[in-house]
C-alpha cells in the first residue's frame, strides 16, 4: 500500500488586514495550514478562487475550495477539540448555513473595528 502525503490546506487571506492576519495566525497556531496572503498567491492558486476572491477568506484543499463563512467553518473543524465540537454543534442548528454567511459578513464588514482589539 502506498501512503499519500497531502499538503496542508492553504488558508488564503487579506495580508493587508491586521485583524485577518491575527485570525490566520490564531488558526495556524492551532491547526495545520499553509497561510497564503492575497499578495503571495500563485497564478494556479488564484485560478482556483472565485473572481471576487479579495472579498473574503478561503481555504484551498487538494480537492475543494471553501470561501467566506464556509471557509471559517472548515478552518474551525480543523482546529482543536473545542473548536471542532463547536462546529459540530452549529452544523446541527436549522438554518445554520444562511446564518453562518450572514455572521461572516457582519464580522468581515467591521474588520477595522476588530483590528483595534486584535491585530498582528
């Protein structure tokens, strides 16, 4: 049997945003990710992203692309036990998918405010 070694998922984010950078460093310290700022994207990575990729965070795996709230959910599912349990519980809530994206937009729209409290 041949073992397949998979690259860690690439966490694609706005590297000009202090709050975004802090969030990525938090995730990277608790999980296995390869952080890639928008300014560092390769042409192949950029081709896998949606046209408006600069509007939110993304998680690139070998076989999928997750964006915005769905990316944050997938990132959380790959962190420690507390975060994984939280994601599992949220996934059981009816209407969670819509709420997840709405909450992501609310937080993302206030990045400058959140960056006053936490930033790189």
